[in-house]
C-alpha cells in the first residue's frame, strides 16, 4: 500500500504542475495599449483600449471571476460587451465595436479588444483558464485645450457702442480693487 502511495504522489504532483502551465497568461501593458497572450494554442499580440483620462484600469494580477458571451453594461447605458471576461468587480476584458479607438485609451476602465480577438480570448480562457496581469502607466493625454482668455465684459459692451457706456444695459464683473457695483453705477466710465 505504501508503494502505491509513493508512486501516486509524484504522478499527482506532475498532473498539478502540468495543469498550472496549461493556464493562459494574459498580459496587458497600459503604456503601449497592447495585450500579449501565451496559451496552449499559441501566442497572440493584440491592440487594446484601456481607461481614458478621468478613469482608470486597475493594475495588478487577477484571475477571471466570471464570463459572459454577451453582457450589457447597466452602468453605461446598456452598452454591449461581447465575450466578457470579468476580473475585478465590474472590470472586464471584452470586445468592442469601436475598433477605430483600439491602440489608445478610450474606455471607462475595461480592457477592450476587437470582437474577433475577444472571441478567441474567451475561447482560450474557457478551455484553459487564465491569469491576467496589468502593468504600465497609461500614455500621457495628448488632448489640447483652447486657451481661455478672461476679458472684461463691460469693456466689450462699451466698445460695441462706439466707446459709449450704457450703465444700465450691462453691469461688469465686480472687481474688489475698483469698488462696488454702486460706485460703478455712479461713475461707469471711471472703471475703464
């Protein structure tokens, strides 16, 4: 009996080790907006979209916590999330129909793939299991904003009327250094 136990123990250990290596390894790099997958069926490298400015995709190591072939986000107006692989609360890897945005941050936090790649990943994780690692920092936002100019609205009012001020037609923003609105009403031209 003891001999059987000694023979079965290494066989069980070997089976557990082979199962550990059968798990697909999914690495998402936030800085390059790419996903690399190593699985029993091959290696894949796909563009993804992660969280845009004002949102975040959580970095860390995760295991899939749930899978749905088609999920609709109750949080984001019933948006379709085909081939969803959930890994932390409401965060998931899923397909997107906005494939033109792949390769740059565009989501509220999930990791988005093209529908075909999401289907392939879903099938891999369904058959092998998965280990998800998210690392890196999202690329800096390249959004440019128009320069804001702060002007005195009362000055524009007087310019529109040939330099004449219409005291009752327009009241300027209060400037503490110049006095009160009552002082402006008494002498409107002294403010310019």
